[in-house]
């Protein structure tokens, strides 16, 4: 980090910080790097890739990591581009940096209204894995590519050890090359369940059932939209063949109604759903298993954007962006799952647009959207495709009926469904904030990330955008000194001297989309 | 909270009560508060008298079956600490005045500080212990007081007008979903009390004074009392619009430690301010060094209803017959709610109030004073 | 087939860590959670309210269910923290802060 890339007229290059090294963040980095801006990619993981391209830890010496992945060629292109740009000094990659806040600083005189010209950003991170040591990265603009996490709706027994999120089972498999048992049920709804089931099966786990609550007939009804994505349908068909080959029983329009066990999972009860999404009485059956991988879709990580003041749409809980992936806060772009769940390919397209736009604007140039026409077209198609999927992969309409009063809903604070119902029915809570204040649901370690959708559903009130000024817990000692830490090896921008690196390099990361 | 307490005492006085709120229960400043029931931070005068009355009433409510545990009443006591001999001397003088007004205040030596709060930073010269200080969980308190009152609760309804009869007397309120008729209307709209007063055509200068609270990870009971530095009292009484922070640290029944208190007059700006919470963290870790490695999980913001002379408006508004005010309690609304509710119930019922309401007169602000405030 | 075989992994030499004093074998690059899963352990803390067992849930550091004490530091997320030779891993109760 010692050398400062030079900008257009010999001054220091503008600095772009990208939070997240998943598909969106990497695409943004490759699109911006080599275009006269210095890019710093800040990511919590040990290695780039995000959740989708999560790699086994290097020390595990995996010689065939692609066995756990799809779209391996795309990943290689991203990885190689990143390495080239790092070598050329265009990109700094900061792994194991857990960002807890992005601060917008006004360098103007106190009291003066912030303007685009004076605003600068400080990305506050904690160094992993201990997350006790602070690091601060200053930048002129920020791309938030913070990804998403899984939504899981509760059911009796879902807190038993052995019940994991579908994405969690996959992350442990991809990153740690481990599984939690010998016999698994994969359940819930959504396109993630297929690769999780096939991945576990390939890794030697007996997958006793794949339980999908959605109706595949609905997919056929949406054929018009889906037909435009032959590759996606082929991907789905590929999983189906894989499931057949591995003799995985697939139960559609079924749901898990209960997980059984005392101190760990021993079995699940699954049941068929009727046309209204209610459990069909008498259809229950018990499946012994030691692992249940369950998920009901994804939720965007919007905390950093929300604290910066960016508009977050309550519908979908996603960061609002324009055609250039700009948020409504000057200098802040967002891309990938943070702007709405849509998978890796959409994230790549959005990241590319964000990176190109940010690079142009940081150099004072009005970008020409024709520069990213291919990515924009891909973005349009993929958003339509995922909007269609969203209408199909929805949790059973009456899932809350299966949640008994004694079922813990908020895992951290052990708040039961009964307590949530009492807050609404007896104490007059009509919104999720009041339910939280009255019950402590969502006040624990995870800050409601796990229980938010469930509490809203049980309370019968709309989900609200949760404010989490700290995107992760931060030691008070670090908080007390926030802003004092200099960025190692980087001179303040005002005193930047002409460095020795060329502005444009040969390395062209290129759009990672067709 | 104040509205809930008014509802409770009015209902117990035999009145038929309807509670209207544009949000949910405790949706305003109550839900963003720490739930302090304090006498320690008040100098002798009308506010302290109200605090002592309220304190007694809180204790009574807490002893009613089920109620005290329902709102996590904790008579934990307050501990004010001083870091310099001069600070301690000033604190002692302050406490001496409070004692004459009926406050229990015990001088604590440096050695005794460590007994009361083993995790306190070394080097503090002493302090004063206030056994009457207590805490409730404010949202639960508001919800349970409304429930105990038996009043009709209409949430999500915005009052859009005050209905007046031809002779000028109040005859109810207009809401976005119909009219509610009543011969008396109590304005317990907290920080938004000025807006409700304006609907009745009167001026009430309630201003927002922003505060952040930091919340830590759940901990075992390591902070036993409400602990704050002596300069907090000066901040509470200050008129400055600029940011002030003085550390206020306390544990909760649920485990997390709460850290306050910041004061700024910045309007209703809800945006997160890292410099403010950073100052809170710095103050708290100075008082309790073990907090250095404890994690802050979240922070929330609230707006204290601030009035130019730091006293609430309580009682009938002579300008509008039938209109009563119970707002403007600044950062003490939870603590002062019970006394306020009792006083309002007494004047609503035509009885003599327990305290002289003159200092709390809603019409005490002349326009020129507001401009100066 | 197991996951290591699937990915054709050739990790460095295994080393020892302890869980509540019990010796466990760990591979370089594994997280604490991975080591525990490999040893057949699926829960390593109890909740502060009901004392119920918990282990990995989200697997990506979001849910904080897998909290564990590593080398006397409580409330570490087992799914994030890599093991190092000689790590002293302890199951934790309640807040993780003793008492």
C-alpha cells in the first residue's frame, strides 16, 4: 500500500472502497480498477469469493474445489483479474476486515451542510478473527456489496443443534469441508435448496428428503419469463438429474412441521400442504435424520447503507439504487444482493455497472451507459427472472399456524411465539418495533437478523427496515477511539505526491458477464 | 409513559378514559428511554418535589400484584461519582441541599465506592449514593399501566384537531379516523406536545433535545447501580444547544448495560452520529474500564421534550377551558410520569393537587422568553 | 465419500486442540466449528435463559448461535474463528462471562 497511484493530472488517484468481495464486489473492483481510481476491497472472509464462491481454506489443500461449485470458469476469471490488479497496484484487498460502520465525514467547517465535494468516507472495520483491533480505511466513494443472508422461519424444534440454515450447511461444506452428520433433510423453499441437497449428497451425506413448499406447477405457469433464461432452467434440470442419480426423494408442496430431539436433532416431521398453503391433516410423516438444512429465501444486508442514510425499500428490504447503481447518498453505490436478492449472475452485472459508474464519476466524468450496455441488459433480464422466481418460491401462506406458543422465535433472547402474540393481542403492539421493545425479540446478539421476518409474520404486522448503526458488535474501547486510527501506509489525500504507477494498466478485468 | 400514567390515575379516579396515539404504545420518547426514576439529578425545587411524589407512587405501583415484575421495577439506587476533590465538594454541597428537601443521599468514600461498584475505575475520590433512584423498563411500564387502567386504547390514530364548543371549551378531538368526544383533553404528546397545543390554538414551547443510548452485549450483573459522573447534573440543567455528553452507566434486568447520556438540540434529526456514540463509549470506559472489551450491540436515538426552563407543563390551560397539559418532562418523563398522572387526575376531578402547580403552568412562557430560550 | 475426498484435499499435518480438556484433532485451515463437527460435537454452549444447547445455525457469522470460548475469550463465533495448534476451547454458559 506504500505507493500512491497517480490521478489524471499527476495528483493522487481518487480512492474507491468496496465493501464485500463476493461476485458484486469483485465485479465492481475489476470494473473500476485500472480506470484511474485506486480500489480497496474490504471483506470479512479470509479469501475473496463471498458466500457464492466461498473456497475451502487454503491450508486445507483442496485440489478440486470446483467439485463443490458451479460456474467455476466465471470464478477463475474474477480471481485472475483480481490477482492481476493487485499485482499492478490498482487494487488493495483487505481480507478478514469486518466492517462495522461506514462513516460519511464532512471535511467542511462544522455546521456547514455536507456537499458532494467535501464528503469523504471512513470505513471502520475490525480485524478478524478476534474482531478487537480496529482498522480504518478512508475513501472518496464507496460501493456497498454486502450480500445477504438466509431467512429461516421458525417451527417447533428449530433451535435444536443439528438444525442449520441451508446456506450454513453449504458454507460449512464449501469453506470447511465438513458436514454435521450422516443423514440430512433439506427443506424450506427457494433455488438454494437444490445445490445444498446435491452438495451434501456428493459429500457423502445421505439426503433423506428434499422438502420444497413451493409448487413446481407454478414454475411452469411462469414459463414465459423463465424461458428467457434457458441457462437457468438447464441449471435447475441439472440439479434434478443429480438428485435422481443420488436417489434423493423430493417432496414438493411439503413442509417441515416439527424437528424432534432432546439435546440434538433426531428426526423431523414433514407434511403435505393443501392449495391454500395449510398443512394437510393426516399427511404427516416422520423422517429420522441428524441434520436439517432449512431456508426460506434470502435477506439483503442493508445495515451499512441504512446508517449512511441511504434509502432502503421496506418492500424487499433492499437498498434503493438508480440505473448506475447509485444510492440516494452522494458517493455511495450499492450492488448485488444488498439491492435485492437475485443471485450471483445478477450481482456480477450490478457490480460491473457500479464499478464503471463510480470510476467515471470519481474522475469527474459523466459516464456513458453504453459502456456497460451488456451488463445492463443482463441485469434487466435477471431481475425479471428473479422477480418471477420470487412469486413461486414463497413460504407456505399459513406457516405461522404451525408455530406453537412455546416455540422460541427469537433465538438470542429466547422469546417465544406466545410472548409475541401476547404483545400484540394484550399489550397493544401494532408494529415490529413495539413488539421488540415489549418482548426483547430482536434485541440479542444477532440484532433481529434471524427472527425479524418471523416476528413480523407472527405479529401480523409489516416488516420494517431495522436500524443497525453497528453492522456488527464493536468493542466499546474501539468505539471510544473510532476516527483516531490512521490508515497504515497511506498519506492523507491532501499531501499526496505523484507516485510511480501508471494510471492505466494492461490488466483488464472486464465485465464478468456476457 | 406520561399519557399511560394519566390514564391510570384518571381511570382510578373514576373517569372514563380513552388513550389516543398516532403511533403504537411507547412509540415516542418512552420507547427510546432508559427508564430512569431519579431523584439524584434534581436540585431542590418543584421538579424534585414532583420526583419525590412520583418515586413514592412508582414504589406503590410496583408493589401491586404482578405489576412491578411486569415492568421490571428495580430499586437499584444511584451512585454519583467524582474524580476530583473539587468535584466531590460540589457534589456534597448539592447533596446537602437535596437532603433538606427529603432526598436520601449518603456520602460515599473512595474505599466504599469499590464495595458498591467493584468494577469502577480506580482513582475516583468519592461520591454520593442515592437509594431512592430506581429503574423500570419504560415500554413495558407504559403498556402495563395502560392495560391496568382499563382505558380504551386507540393506537395508530392521529389527532388532527381539538374540538371546541361555541363558548370555546374543549369537547373532544378530531382524529384521522373520526371524532372522540370528551369534556377534557389531556395533551401528553411528549416532545410533540407543542404540536397538539397548537391544534388547540395555544403556544407551548416544547423542543426536541436529542439523546443516544448505547447498548452492550448481555452481561452478568457487573454494574449494580445507576452510576454517573457528577458533571451529568450540570449537563441536564444546561441550556446549550451544543453536544454534551456525560457518562451514565447502568445494568439491566435483561443483561445488557445501557450507556448514556448525550444532549444536543438538532431538531428531529434521527441520523446516526458516530462522534456522539464515540463520546458515550469514551465516557463509559473511563468510569468502568472493563467495558473496553465489552461489545456495543446497538444504539438508539430519542428526543427529550425540552422546555426553556426545564420544567414540564402540568395542569389546566387557562387559555382553553378543558385542555390540560402533561408534557415537556425532558429526560425525566418516565420518572415523573406517576406524579404527573396523579396531579392531572386530581385536577381533572376538581380536587386540590398534591403539589402546587404554579411552577408548571402551561401559559408561563411569554413569547419573548421563548425567543431567548 | 467425504467432503475432504470430494475436494481432493491434502491438508497439512493435523494438530491438537482441546474442548473442555478433551483432546481433539484439528486440521490447519479449519474453523473451530469445523473441528467440533468433525469430532461429532454439534452443540457447545447453553443459552442464558433456558440453558438450552446451541451450535452452528447460520454458518456465516450472522446468527451468533455458535458462540464459544476460545483461549479464555468468550463469545467467539465458532464458524468464523480458525483453530490454531493448542487452542483451548471451552463450552460456555449464559453470557459467557462467568457468574
